[in-house]
């Protein structure tokens, strides 16, 4: 049999898609983008390595699972998914009628569609910075996508696992898909923007996801939410940025390095009013910088009026203790904004519905609970010495994102867009769907 001819037939089928077979019931797609030449070549190479053996059509359940995934794929960032599903179903129907070429074309089409779908899922979210390479989202080549599918013990289970992405994403998309089916209306662009932001996931089995829009943190393990807690995030003027990074260690008895705007606007005026005794009473040290060998400055020799006026810059850090703003533990991770997770002695704001009040860092409702999950035991200090670093048994990726769409018991809801990111994100999504 001429497999090159069949591969060409599959490509022709792909290129010929303009609309679903049943345009009255399928979601409308304004345009179809054919596979890239590299993906095209990978599909041909894949079948050549299998001597033309089919991957999808030998099992009806597998083909149905994949076409079902493609039908909702416009929610997953692949606008052509419903059209691909319709074309595949038409070819499969012809194949059941005895058309072997159509059946082979359907298999090749489904392979190309699966590559496009997986690569759409793995497209980096708009606005997210990868601050540490170990947390970088996985982006598979077309060849790897197909080889992983072929090696799966259960292909249908593999499809469901890959398409679920992560538990927060799958809950939101399932609720969105249910709403689309029930209403027939196009999904809200805010929903699409949120799906884009939460679609990515690290390859590791354990990671943390922080949502700055709802001020929530999730601990994810083996594809499920192991635990969650409230957090406090940045104000609209000091937003907590979207990023992917990695937590390598915990810091017990941390210093609090006071942000420079607070040194000028809050602490310096109090020193002017109350004298340098204020600094001693609140356990502050005055430094020339925050390096490990920073020189201590005599507070009485500092012109605090100049500091309050922004004409002199000094660094302040607060010693560990019950009043320290970092609490008992903090979790730093590489990033250009000096954002980190930390404990806090002030638990009252966690009772508030709106928790966007920090200078950008992320305060934890229960830092000890998170410590136990990451370290395997409670974070305990060997002494009162400040800044005790404890390596995690295994580094934990952290994804900080922004999700204004929420799924609660299968129902969609929206939280306030306090950072104003939905308008920009929606524009990007709308352009991608045109």
C-alpha cells in the first residue's frame, strides 16, 4: 500500500476543512489554520516508523474520546478543534462504510489534530514570566506528542490525562463547556482569558498555584488539589505579577527587609516624631544595603527628615520575633520583583473578602501547614538565630496567576478584575480566535 499517498490524502483532508459537516449544531469557526510544515512532517515520519499502522481508528472508544476533546477545543485555545472533529467524524463514517482510504485519512487527521491540540495547551500564557527554568512549562515537539500517545498503556486514559491539564483548569473548563452546551452562546472573553492563564502546568507532580484575583493558594499533587488556603496579595498599585518559578528552601526566623516606600512614608516620619527609640522598640536595624556583609549604621547619625523627604536612602530590616511582618517562615523563589510567600502575625485580614492589600508579596493564611506539605514536617528552628535556611526535600514549582473566572460546584462565577488585566487578556484571546 502507498503510505505516502495516504499521508497526502490526510493532508488534503486537513487543508480542505472549511466548516463542520453539521454547521447548524457545531460552533462556528471563522477560519481554519492548517498544520505547520514541521508538524506535517512529524505526522508523516510517525506513520512511516509504524509502517502505516493506525493509532486512533482501531478502537472506537479512542476515536470518540479524541473527537469529543476536539469539539470543545475552542475553550482550550484551538479554535479549529470543532471543525477538525467534524471532519474526522465524516471520514470515520465513510470508513465504516468500507472506504479504507477515508479510514486511514481519519487516523492521520486525528494525529495532526492531537499534535495541534497538545501544542495549543502548552502555549505559554500571555503575561506570564518564567523566572526559573526548572518551572518552565513543558513544550513538546510534534514527534514527542505522537510518541507519548503511541506508548500509552491506555490511549483513552492518556487523552483524558493530557487534556485535563491541571485540576483548577479542568474544573473551570468543564463548567464552561457545560454552560456553552446549555446556552449555545459564545463563552465570555473573561473566561477565555482566565483559561489561557491557568492552562499551563509544570511537568512535576507537586506544585503550588497562587491566584492573585481570588487571593487563593492551591497545593497540587498527582493531578489533584491536596490542600488550599487564603492568601493576601498585592494592591492594584503594587500588583503581584504572574510568574513561574521554583521554591528551593524555607527561611526560618526571617528578617523583614522593609520596602523603601515604607521606610520613607511610614517609618522615617515616626522616627522624626518619636526619636530613634522607635526603631529599638520595634526591633529595626539600620543598614547601608541588604547584602550578607551589610554595614550597620548608627540610627542617631541618620538625617531622618531627609529620609522622610526622599533625599536620603537607608535600608531597614526588622529582627525576627512575634511582631516581625514575615512571621516565623518565608519561602523565597527566583524572580526579578523580590516576591515571596511568607507567614504573618496579623491574621485578621484573612477574614475579609477582598485581600489585595500587600506590597506585592504573598502572605499565607497558614504558613505552617504549607511548610508541612513542602518539608514533610513542621518547620522547626534549632535556635533563635535569624535567617535559618532549610532545603526542601524536593524543589516545588510555584505558578502565580490571575483567574477572574471561577468554578464553584460546576457553576461559573467571576471575581472583580482588580488589576485590570482582563481587557488586555481578552483582546489577545479575541485576536487569536479570529
